[in-house]
């Protein structure tokens, strides 16, 4: 193992095995040795083939770097007591150059401590890979279409749609990071009763009349009516379809200079969400796609006429067998007809997988889409839906139920602007929304406290994490000012100064990042990335605080540098190793924030609670050399 830890080329680093994988391989070799020696009985080989065992971090650090239940998993088929197998594994691992010690614990766990060199090798890998660490080679996976948001263009982007946007974009980022070619798509519902009702509401508002019974209200309707009155007044007295198209256009683009009606595209862009395709529902009808797909369904016996309307009949054995209307009795097509044609179009474009991000109330819709794809002879297994729960907005614990701007809905723009104003920078609101929305799994409800998100203190989770990244950058910046730097292309031999338990533990966590990304992508769970970076931030803050107590600073403080001949007493090799380690942390930290779509600031002012200990609020991190 020692012979080849440094032999990897830069192109190999993204694919290097993690420490956990290397230990798993060592255990498999040890088990194979026991089988060959007959120490697992006559059915030992069988036991190995069928046993499921894990290698994972123990819950308590004092139990070692890793632990395995392999002995207990093998015991039944091997017909041996688990502790006896565990002891045999310990003996078989004795000569392994990765594992420093192995101990039997409890009913048959094997706790493992690794040589520091194993973790040093991981730091070398990260520094060689740089920002590619944790990512698979591009365009090596599937072609995936991720459709998300797709809210009706009859109002601003609401908080609920904001969660949809953030979840969809984060999943798309993860899929790209794992080598897939991703198309982000927004389906514009620019046809049908809702769009016509919205157009009539704008017309009524411009004329000073109340909206129709099924119409729309709010400041944004009035603002759009005023804008059209000034820019294209004839539209307001003309054809409803033409007015509908104009209303959709301005809802997407926004009214220039307005924050009440910023526009769906600009609002989502401010949230860090951009789409490759904006697909018009109306185009499916204009080009005859809906009629063509309905004829295909009819020829397959999947359409039935009842009470003057046309219904889709689910295929035999379908989970949901209720007939669904595709054409109303007045001859107009229902929304479901457009949806079927739209999914058929996406499959025809050659995607290997279709992912839709939908509210939890769309559970039944998923079964209907799969039924329709099956009826068309298309692979329904290509379609998957990500369902998310509700968002509740609060201010200091009190629910916010309406918007000051829109009147009836809480818009994403309003929240972003309020947080931006409090932080004094554009983008702070988007960072807070993305981080806090992604800090819960899609299946859990989110309570978003605006007052907490506005705080520039360490009890604000997004501020805490971003502050951690800025601190890493500050240490590296301060080191350069002192003429110190990590080795340009370090080897494991140059990292031997990393011996502190916290340094090795954090190095272990950094090595796990590619597996975390792969699992988050595979399970469509971007909250795993947020959990990971929160743990990394806490680990480094704990280490940073502990070093202060141990009087073992990363950089030579002013009090040390003031003494004559200090250079001869300072351990520059350890400082270089620590700076390389900090750069590796920064790389992984920034990579995790990028996957969440959250900015990674290099400079931040100290919060009040930190400044009170380190020299005062309002100064940038790292102004004082004694901090590091």
C-alpha cells in the first residue's frame, strides 16, 4: 500500500477509491485468506458470497476510524461464533499497511484505526483534482430531462414554486456532477381557461372593473394592466387570445423596473435557476401533436367516449384505473391531453430519463403519466417524479400569510429583496433560500424564518457555513502575506505533519465527499450535500477552537514572530502540511456549496459573537494574525 499511494496521475484522482473502499478491499482479502485456510468452515466460501456487511464510521471517535460488522454477517453461514471470526480477521489484518490496529468489540464488531498516511493520501488526491474532486467525467452517464417549476404564468414566482425551483436545480447539479447530460426544462401552461381568465382579469382592471368570478387579483395584475395600457393599449380591447399571449410574455419577461412584477425568468435567475428549454403548451396544439397522440391512443383502444366527452382508459392492470377526460364535451382538449402529448414529445427527443419535480398533492398524477406512456408503447420506467412538501414562511415565529406586493401570495422576490437589503448585498436572499430549503429533505415541510435568515450571526445556518469558508480563505490569505504557502504538489511524505486527531478526522470526511455526491445524486437528495457541509463547518470550527486552547496555532502569531530567531524554532513543515490540508478543505467546501447553488464568499465581516472574542465586530476575518 505504501508503495503506490503517491503513484496516481491527475486524471485518476476523481476515480480514486476512498479510504472506506480501500478498507473494504482489505477486509475482503482478509476474508478470502480465512476461507482458503479453512477458518470459516466448509461453507465459508458460501458465507462470503451471501453475507452483507458494512464498513462505516463508528458513532464514537474513540472506537476507531472505521468499524465493520463482517464477522457477525458471516457467523451464521460459517457456523462459527462471531467473536471468533472477528479475532481471525484481526490476525489476518495484522500485516496490512493501511490498518494500524484492529480490535474486537462487543458481540463481534471489528474496530479499525488507520495509519495517518492513508488520510494524507486523500489530501494529495483532492489537491490534484482541484474543483473536479467529487465529480465524475462529464457526459459519461445518461441524457436526463429535468422539468421543474412549470408554474402557470398567471402570477409571480411564489415561495412554493421557489422550493420547486431550488430542489429541481439542485438535483440537476448533482446529476451533472455524476456525469449525466442534463436539460433543465420549464413547461409553460400558456393555453386554456386559466390563462384566458388571467387575461380577462387584466382587461377588467385596466377598465376599472372588478375581475371575473374565476379571475385574478393583486397588485401585480394592476401593474400589468397599467403597463399594457401605456405600451399596447389596443390589446386590452381586442382578441382575448392575443391578450393572453401578451400577458404570458410579460409575466415571463417582467415589467421593466418593477419589483412587483419582476418576471418569472428574472426571478428564477436571481434565485440561481436557469433553464435550457422553455416549452410552450400552446405549440403542441398549434403543430397538431395533441391530435396525433390522441389518434395513436384511440387506435390502441385506450380512448372511450362517454356522455359526449372523450376519456383515456388506463391499460389493463394499471395502478390507477380511473378513466381520465382528454377531450371535453364541447370539443376542447383537457390539460391531460396536452400532458400526454408533452411526455411523448420528451421521449421522442431521446432522453434516457424524464424527471419531474412536483408538489406532494400530485401523487395521483404520477400514476396517470405512467399509464399514458405504457398505452403509447413508451418506456414508463424512464419517468420518475420528485415530490416535495409545503413551505411555511414565518417572521420571528409568527406565520406570514400574505404578500405586501402581490396581495394574495408570498413571492420569492419579496423575500430575496428583504434579505438582500438586510445583508447589504445582492444574492444573500437567494443563498438563504437555497441553503435553508435544501436543509430539509423534499418529503419534509420547511419552516423558513425570514428574521433568522437576515441575521449576520452564527445562529443563522447559512451565515455560519459561509463564514467557515471565508475563514479558510482568510487563513490562506494571511499565510501568503507572511510568505508561507503549502507545497505546490505535495506528496504524502510532505503531509506527515498532519497528526492531530481532528486533522485526520476531517481528512477522512473530505475523502468521503465523492461518495456523498454519488449517493445524493442516485437518491435525488440534495439535502445530503447541505448536511455534509454543515458537518464539515462544525468540525473545522471545533478544531480551530481546540487549537487556540492547545496554543498550537496554524500560523506563527505576532507574539512568536517578535522574538529573535523564531524561524529556527517554528515547525515550517507542519505549517506547510496544515496549509495544504486547509486548501483541500476549501476545495471540498466550495464544491459542496456550488452543488447547493450557494455562494462561497472569500471575505466576510466577523459576526458580533465572534468579534467579541477576537477583537471586535465589523473587522474582516483574519485582520489579526493571532486568530490563526
